[in-house]
C-alpha cells in the first residue's frame, strides 16, 4: 500500500469511528456531516471523497460491522468440534458481539439498518456471498449425515438467529428484563433442540 493509500485508509477509519461514536451517543440524528467532520477532525471534502455522502458513510459503517459479526459467527462454527457445539458457539458469539460492541450492535439492529437491508437486500447478500456460501457448505454435510434436521438453509438461519436477534434487540432497547449472560447460557440448547434431527 502506498503512503497515499495508507493516509486514505486512516482518514476513512477516522470518519467511520467518529460516526459510530456519534451513533452510540445520539442515535441516527447524531450522524450529520457537521458532527462527523468535527468529531473526526477530517474535512468535509474527505468525507465526500471517501463515501460520497453521509448515507454512503453510514452504509459503509453497517457493512464494516456486519462483516465483522459474520466473521465472528463463522469462526465459532469452524472452531467447534461437533455440530451441537457449533450451534452453541454461534449463538454465544452473536451475543458476545452485541455485549462487546454495543454501539455497532445498536446500528446493526436499528430501523436504519432494517430499511437499508430491505431496500438493498440482494446487494448486501451478494457482498457477503463468500461467508454465506461457506455457511451453506458447512450445513450441507451435516444435514446429509443426519446431524441437523433436513430444513432449507434459510429456515435453519431463522431458527438460529431469530431468537438471538430478538434478545439482542430487547437488550439494546434498554429493557432490563434480559440478561445477555443468562441468554448465552439458556438459548444455545433451546435453539439446538429446534435443529436436532
């Protein structure tokens, strides 16, 4: 990477990091051009050069953190020795991500992300195709061997992530009847039961 490219990466990171801090503190209304440039110390021109618009910055911020979350989930699958342990690990990895990266989790579970995902779902899915294909490749032999119930991939994904996303949203909204540590203890086995053959 050339020095100019390195400076560009640093500048983009400053903008993205500032936007996430602002989102965590003030929600969507906190991410304005003025607030992001002030918090990052980066010029308006650089913001437009790297992201095209504030919407482009937010889209890249969501993409960055979604990529990281999916990476954590796939690592949990790869490191497990059994199918049951993999499902348990995936559930725990998701909840750990939410707890460790609260601001990013807030963004990924926001109405902004929902709207973005609904309007650009295929494009987002295509950019994550390598990881999603790897998940499918992980699932297929386990379904064929009878270790997992013979369900379509989308239904397995929904059975695993549906309850976890619901718990994450509840915790992120500030409702104090959800404890992520307790959920990490109880949910994996409950979810596993829904997938067992």
